[in-house]
C-alpha cells in the first residue's frame, strides 16, 4: 500500500461507520428555481461528493449520490478528484479543478486532510459520503440553517445561456457547472478492479463566471461541454446563497 493509500485508509477508519441501509433519505419539500405566485424561490440544497473510481470506499457513496440525484430538492454533484490516479486506475472523469475545490473546502473548514468519499452539504457541513445517517442529519441541519436565499435563474438563449441573480445582502462567486446525469464505467485495475460503477451527476466542468456584490446581476455565458448545467452562488465563507438547474439539456433546441 502506498503512503497516500495508507493515509487515506487511516482517515476513513477513524471516521464513523455507515449506518444500516434501511435509513431512507426522505424529501422535505419540493424545489422551485424561479419565483412563484406563492412567494420567493426555494433553492435546492447543494450536495457535493468528492470521489474517485480508484477508491474502494467510494462506491457506496456513489450509490447514495445516485439516490440523492433523483430528489428535486437537492442539487447533487460528483466531483472526481485526481489524487487516486497514480494508484492503479486513472479516473476518466477526474479534474484538477475538482481536487482544487476540495482543497478550498479543506482551508475553509480548517481540516487536517482531504479524503474520499467526502460530502460537503451546502458548502458548510463535512460528512463521510457513505454515512447515510450522517448525510441525513447534514441535510436536516442545512435546511434548518439555510442562509437567506438569493433567487437565481438560468435559461437557454440562441447564443448560450442567460444567468440572473437577484439583489440581496452579502457577496459571492457565481459558478457555472456542467455535469452528466449518468455514466457506467467498467473498472479494469486498481482497488475497484472488476467493478462496474454507475455514477450520477458527474461534474465535467466548473468555472467562476462572475462576482456578485449584492446588486442584481444578469450575464451571458457559454454552454458547458456537458449534458446538463447548473449555477451556484457561493459566499466567501463557503455558504451557498443560491442555486438553480437548467430545466432542459444545454445543447437542446431553443424554443
């Protein structure tokens, strides 16, 4: 076992064991990503899973993210990191920017190390991605302590995307994320050799497209090279201020 594998194994062994599979992560409320007649928009809770196809502890977390991806009140995203790539299997969906995002959370949360599978809920709560009871508790906590929501809208245009953010208190970064809803990968080598991994909402790109300073914002953006698109407004301390998912595939015809 390499030094990196040993460090990761120790990290995972020191954390709570996953709860039994009968725990059900129930939906709390429907989600709308644009204002309605009944009041302001209700944004989805953002769940980010940092994972790798080279990590034997990750498939249970990947399975859980598949479940979460079916819930309209959650924006579930899988960020495939790069630091497992030298340990037998190169994850075809790994991104340097995913590893950088996880390290950003490490700094914000003053964590001693990074690990997989890690879930970050609403940019503030760190939980082992395969710990069903821990994830359920984190979702409940995130809903109870959600920041004031900034309505976000994302729509197709003939030239790409139009993204708007309403006025509100604070400041943040507007992030455009491209992701694929589902991929199945036969793994030939590494810790998951012989497995056929089914993974959901795999991030293929993410980039900062604007800074928001509390004033209404409307910008044009290029289409991401992915099957779906989402936008997140994130405060400097990691809190999610707003989020929205494009209601149609980015590369579909514009009506």
